[in-house]
């Protein structure tokens, strides 16, 4: 895979920026954190670029990007394409409707884990009647896969509660880059939390959410309202975080999609800028990343987080 050449000093600067951008992990006894905000005017945006058919693009330069915050163009100060370590929460649907699909779903987890590097860390949450942390943070992918292979399907689906729990776990991660990978067959019918609450959780976090949706091919009239709303729910949550929903119709495709998500996390541009807005008002700021029309074809697509919370006094 091609890489953008970055001087050693620039790499060091980027590491420092990551340190200031990402909140410190929660410690025992800390007060609960309601929102994750940037504590500096320095902002880093991971961006994944693809062609119209979904192929990853890795040959762009800093001049190909334009960044806007609340419609005001920002000056890019750091730029790289790198395989940085990632802290990942894997959310595995163990509800009764997954019966008959668990083997292929486990293979998708295995394929995703196969793209990891030695500095990555993972945890596993399974959800059915309730969300449960099955494996806390571990650098060992095999520990995750071994647990997934033992999963048995039963009960209803507490997807939203599982996402909420995973965001809480990610606060104790050691890597600045964070992601959530969900394998599920549809909507939520058991969670205590609402869609609005969890959507706000995702919006306020610094984690990218990827979902593999194993959706039913039955007549929509035979599905429950929750099942019909499952694709829309996962798509909205993934897009708001800068991630993606992959809808899978054929179980044999699951492993390939798992590997694709892993590779996508490894091929993201990291664009940094110092905000021209000095206000420390804690408000949400909208970020837009555009590709330069002069130098790149119009059919390229970008995926990235569309905003962040400003620092507050």
C-alpha cells in the first residue's frame, strides 16, 4: 500500500496533536463525563476516500483537500496517511433472530481481526436480552474470536444499550483512534435507552462506528417495526460518526466485508487544522471536507466525522 511521505518532525507533531485532541481515559473515581470535547483548538479529522465503486484511494496529497468549519475554510497544518493503532469495540448480536447466522458472523469477526496490527486492542460486547461485556480490552485477537465462537443465540435485541456500553468502555482505551464494529441483523426491541440518547452519545464521542447489517430478505410486511427500521438506524449512527453501514444479503459475503472494514480503518488520511474560531463555548461545530475539483475526479467519495464539540471553560 502506498504511503504519503511525512518527515519525522511532522510525525512527532501529529503525535503531540493526538495527545491534546483526545480526552484522557477515565480512571476509577473520576466524575462521569457527559460529553467528549476537544480540549484544544487543534482538530484532527480521519478521512477515508473511495471511488464510485468503493475502491480505496491512497494517492492523494494535502493539496487535494479543502476543510471547512461552520462554512469557514481552515488551513490544513498536518497531513498523513498512516496505519495508526486502533482501539476497537466489537459488538456481536446474540439475539434469537441470529440463530443460523452465528457461524458466518463469527467468521466475519475473524476476518476483521486478521487485519489488525500488534499495537491494536479490542474488547467484545455481546447483546441479546441485555448488553454484556464478555472480553475486556485485550491485545490478543484470538481471545475475542474464541469467545465469539462459543456464542449461543437467544432472546431479543438490546442494540442501543450495547452501543452506549461500548462508548463507555472506549473511554479507557489507550489508543487515540477508536472504532466500534457492529454485527447485527436488524433493529432494537429491548434497550432501555432511546435512539435519540444513543445518537447523541455517538455524536459526542470520538469513535467511528462501522456496522455489518445482516438484514432479513422477508416480505417487509412480515417484519416488525423494529426490524424494518434496523437498516435506517444503523446507517444513521454510522454516518454521524464518520463510519459506514455495510448491508449484507449473502452470508457468504460476511468474511469479506469484515476484512474490508479492517482495511478501511488502515487507509485513512488524517487531516489536522487549528480552528479559526477562538470561542471556548462548548458548542458543536460542523466540519466539511471537500476534494479539490481542479485536481481530482468528481466521482470520488469521502467518509469522515462531520463535527466536534468545542472546548469549554
